[in-house]
C-alpha cells in the first residue's frame, strides 16, 4: 500500500478554524458497510443510529495548555510545545528556535515568568526542568496556551480552553484533543443514557505526533509515534458484558480504538497501562470495536488509514468526496462521521 492511495483534494475553505456554535449541532455522516447510500444527519440525531445495549467508549484525557513562547538566555526567540509531562517539574518538549539550545541553557518563557533549564535531548524531544515550587501542570494552567492543530492558522483564544476539550475530560496529559468527543454535550449524553446506551472511559494522552505526516511512500515503512494509555477494570468489564449480551462496542474517536485494539492484540484483554505505537491500516483485524465515531482526517494520514481499515479505503474515500460535495467542515473543529 502506498501513501498516495489515501490522498484526496480538500478545498481549504472546508477546514474548520472555529468550533461550531453548539457542540451537538455539528453535522454527522453515517457510513455503513452494508448500505450503499450515505446518510446525512445532525450530530444530535445520533440516538437514532444507536440502540439499547450499545456501549460508547470515550477517551477522558484532558488537553493541557502546552504551548509557551519566550526567548533563550543567550538571545533569540523560542517556542516550546510540551509533549509529555514526566513529573512535577520536568517534561519532554518540542523546542523551536533558530539554533537548538544546548544542555545547561535556560529558556525564559512568557515574559520571563517561567524559567526552564535544558537538561538534554531524548530523540526529537528536549528534556526540560522548570524552576519554582509550583508543579508544571499548575504553571501551564496559569501561563500556557492551548496548542491548536497546525492547520488552524490563528492564535488560541480563551474560548478554545473550553471548546478544544471534551465535557468529560478528566486526566491532564494530552497536547491534542480526542476530537470525536467534542460533539457530545450533557443533554445528548442524558438522552443516550435514557435510551439505554451505556458508556465507559479509557485514557490515551494524545501527542503532537498525531499530526505527523507519513513521509514514506510505502506505508509499511512508517514508524508510529508512541502515546501513553490506561485501560481500567471498569472499562474491561463493560466491554466484555456488552459483547456477551450482543451489544455493539462503539469507539468514540481513533484514540479509543488505539487503546482497545492495542490491548486485544497483546493477548488477554485485561486492565493495564503502558505505551502504544499501534499502526492500523486496511487488512487489520479488529478484535474489540464494532463501530466508530470520528471526525474527518487529513489526506495521507495514519488516521485516514485507520478509518479505512474498518470499511475499506474506497468506501471511506467515497464518503469523503460526498462530505466535500455537501460542504461538511473538516478536521479537529469540523463535523463527524459514524462508521458502522
């Protein structure tokens, strides 16, 4: 399989740069392997597509305000994007500047209110230690900026702190939102509960690598980025019970898929935590999920390859073409699709 097999032309004006006025009023495209016709809905119509006994699996990671700006102590502007919080004061981060800072140098960030020492390199990341008594998460909450995706070419605003976050976010650690969950509001969740649709939660801290392009022609040569995940006992039991009772396990977002299928691929499906660099593309045998709610993804991306694995590349590309013709909004702040 070639990377170009997953390409499509997207008019730039269909890239959503702002969140919809209301979460559940975004649009929803229904794609089914057993139905030739694509169906257009509002996201608030999703109860019509679900049934009693279905299980929605949410990713409860919380986006941290991970972007910081400042200067090096030697001079020169610098931009820091925290990739992974290691402990109370240390992190791995992307650092952009005209010259890479050397170990021992200081980064003076956000009008010199934050000071970070460069401890060294770990692969593509810089190992930083932040000064002061406050924890790194506290510092980021006070001074950091929400790291909007690179294709949203504007500065993050105050409203993004709420809207680039799911309403059920709990565990800080992501630098990109699990965007399929952005469409759910409290009223919709209450409606689904009354319908008899069950829910459970997993955690996968989405890294900036989710936007990393595939730079090889042969997709089998691509190396996935690694992300931290947690699958707890309650989620395992909910999934097993749903399967035993004939319900559908429906992943809300590709990140939930990555957690569930990572654990299933390792053998015994049981509570655990760790790292995943699973790469899912057509031909993959899904062991857990029956359906997926997801946003529209970038051309030639690993996420587009993942959704193609569910119902086939041609089916997905045809659905994307339909979405373009119908003027759906694309990417993180865009509309959604449900793949049955």
